């Protein structure tokens, strides 16, 4: 039995909608943005399901994860991934070229793709634009090129990232409307912050305004059944019912890693003759609360000022602004019992961003990287409020 739970049908359906859209799906050619909280299986789905489905349908796929190096400029990561793909298709024995030849049942670019620009210049000042590069790839491959950027919300945290998104939009507009185009440029962005990902398509000043934004279809009972079956095969006879296990999985935010942890604890804590249906919900409820502890511990280790800044950001719906204002500085001072300077706040904000707890959403605008952490923090705060008091 496969260790990874494959979502083949979902991936094939999505690939069909992207590459061969019907009338109601034609808007996907403008871009598809998928949002879902962290650790719910988005990256696994992209790499194990969607990318293979797209490639099997003949698309040239470029995948890049902006979470792979949060200290690097997002534009740098995307341009590097594009250059690697362009270098590969220049090689006649490269995996991409070989796959295209097999799928087209013809000799595609026997000597490798030939470009009228230097690959290393793509994305640099004075070098080939993304529109020029992708147009030549589409014309030589006679097919679609799909760029998937995971954790796309990081792209809007810098001017370079926003310029890169505009360049990708220019590539889309240069290729897709052409009469008789032999292929299309399709952009897919996924992210772990619903609000930010939605803004990428909803705000008129964003490059992909008007593109399609959907929620990531989280794993559910079929995944839980897969887990329970694996445990049965491994000899674990005492198991919770599928209904109870599925509810526990939902309690844990549909996060596979947390579900596995809950099942491990159930195995170790369940007494002889105990009913797993009684124990698993308690374990899941406890783990739900502790799931955010690692992130919150990072904040506490940075000191009291970092905690005060974190709480101010976490307590605001949407963008947190004015973190350096006189009122904010006075609030920090009241918590710490001493005066607080704006440069101190900037320093701890930088540390919080390095720790991936807080992210900059724009000039002077901040938010928590993981909305689930904010949700748990607010639940705990609500429990600590005096009866009848509303914050």
C-alpha cells in the first residue's frame, strides 16, 4: 500500500481544467490561485499529484517553492527555477525534451531547443524578458507551459517580487491571446494565507487581478480511511472508528502530520481494554491547542518586546499597521515597564520575520505567517477573559 495518499482523480480533473478548459473554466487561463493553511498537504498534492498529471498531459511544468528559502528574494528563486528549466530543454537528452518527444510521438527539437537569447540573462536587467523566454518555449514545444509557485504570498513582500508578478502577467498576455497559438502560459500560485492569496486576484493593483482564486480542497474521510487501512496492514488491531477518526482529523485542522502524531499517542496511551473512540477526541483536542506552541515558543524566546509586538499583530483582523506609532510604543512601554524606541520594534519585527512567525504584507503592514497560529492564540485569549468581557 502506498505511503503517500495519492489524489489522482482530483489532479487529473484540475489538469484537464487548466490545459483543456471548457467554457466555464476558460478564466483559469488568467491564472489559478489556491489557498489553504500550512501543513494540510498542499505541497505534497502539487508534487505527487498535480505536476505528474500536468506532465502526463503534455505540459512543460516548472515548480518553485518560495518557502524553501525564506531568506532569499522570491523573484530570485522564481528566476532561478525558470533558468534551470530553460537550460534543461536546451539539452536534447534532457528529461523534459525526452518526455515531450514521447508524448508528441515526434522528434521535438532533436538538437535541443534553440533560443534567441542567453538563458542566464533571463530576469536580469537588460536580459530577455519572461514574455520573450516563455513565448519561444511554447512555440518550440508546441504545447503548454505551466509555472507553479508555492507559497506565492511571499512574492508581494518585496518590490522585486511584485515586479516579477507583473512580468509573469506580461508573459501570459503575450502568449495566450495569440490567434492559433500552439500552446498557452498557465500560472498557478498556492499559498498558506487565505487573505493574502485572495488579495492577489481581488485587488485591482495586483498583477493577476481578476484571476481565479479557490480554497485548497483539504483531505478528509478518504485520507483517514487510507491511514487506518495502513495501520491495519501493519497489525494494529485496536483502532478508532472511521467516523471518530475523521472528526479528530478535522479538529486538527486537516493536518496529516498532526493526525499521525495523534494516532501515535493513541497507540502509546490507550490502556488494555480501553476504547480508542473515547481517547482519540481528547488527544486531538489537546494537540490542537499545542500545534501552535512551537511558533509561539519562538516568539517567547525572542523576549518580552517581541511577545508584545506579536500580540498586537495577532489581535488585528487583516493588516496590522501603525506598529511604530506613538500609541503602539506607549502600549509596549506599559507592558515592559520602560520606554520603547521605534528602532527596537523594527529589530524584533525583523527577528520575527526571520523566524517565519510574522510576514510583511506591504509598506508598514504586517501579519502572522500562519493564520492557524492566530486562531489558536485568539482562542486561548478568549478563555482568559473575565466572564462577559469582549475584546
